[in-house]
């Protein structure tokens, strides 16, 4: 009997999360020293279009502030530029012919720090088990891997796929915190014709059933901006 795929992540420890947030806010205000201060760099401000000479405070692995900071460790960047990482908004990891770890090794040095993938290729072969495998293989990498629930498995009634995903299956996949939304509907003729579920497009109509608001496919989730502290 095929094992049940594990798609849900363990619930967060909310008390611990609140403690971490309180510490990060204290560092952002300047009340506590940061773990690391990146100094002497030129920060590319994508909102104003300016290049600013600012300290960047990093605490517990997160950027918590820009401005003037003290830290337990101070790294002089010698005038190097600092800018946000690229987010690849849509791709299919399977089409790269690389596993997530090797893909991360290829793109991270070139500035991509996060991606949003549609795992419909592995889902067409292995169903929910394939999605679970992709989530597991992309844990703990230097690039953040997010996914959209594949809405067309199979892509059309003409496909000879290894699995069929229903709307209920997509709701199950969407329980994972790194599944952000609903992926592309590829069988557009079936969508226009109003084909019923189970014919390669019906699952794509289940976006309202995913249990919480979801962004469109190919769009990353909302980003938190770091605190800006005056110099």
C-alpha cells in the first residue's frame, strides 16, 4: 500500500516566535546589539532608486534594520553594493533537470534567493506523494523554495498521467506553509468549454476552496520590509 504523503508542516511554537520577534524589534530600535552589522556598504534602495551608505543590521539570520547600528560582529564591506535578492516568480524545477539542492547551488551565486515553482510535472507522475517529495527535498537550502498547488493534473483528458488531482487534493496540498497559491491552468480549451472536474481542468476552479486568500500563480507572497533606523 502506498504511504500517505506528508504535506503538513509542524505547527509553529507561537511563544517562541513572539520571543524572537521581541528580540528582533529590540535590535531594530537599537536597544540591543545585532548579531552582525554589515558596514561600509552601498545599499541599493529599490523604492527610491537611490544608493545609500547605511549599516545593515542582521539578527537571528534576518535583516532587521538599516541605519546606524552596533553589533557583536562588524563586517566592513569596503564599498561593496548590497541589494535584495531576485525572486523567480514562476518555473518548473523538474524542467531544469536538477534536484532542488543543485538548482539552488546554480542560481544562488547569481543573485536569486527565492523562487515560486509549479510542481505539476512530478505531480503528473506521482500525485500528492510527488509534491511532498519536492517540499522535503527543498528544505533548508540557501534559496527559499515556494510552490503553487498544480491545478491541471493531468493537463488534459488526452494525457496518460500517473495521477489525478482533485480539488480536495489541492486543498490538502495547500495546508503546507510553503504552498502559496494555485498554479496555472493549462487546459484552457477545457476551461472555456466548462468541462467538468476530473477532465484535466476542473481542479483549477477550486481556488476559493483553498481555505485562505491565495495570490495568483507566479506571484510571490507578501514581503516584510526591515525597520529603517535614523543614523
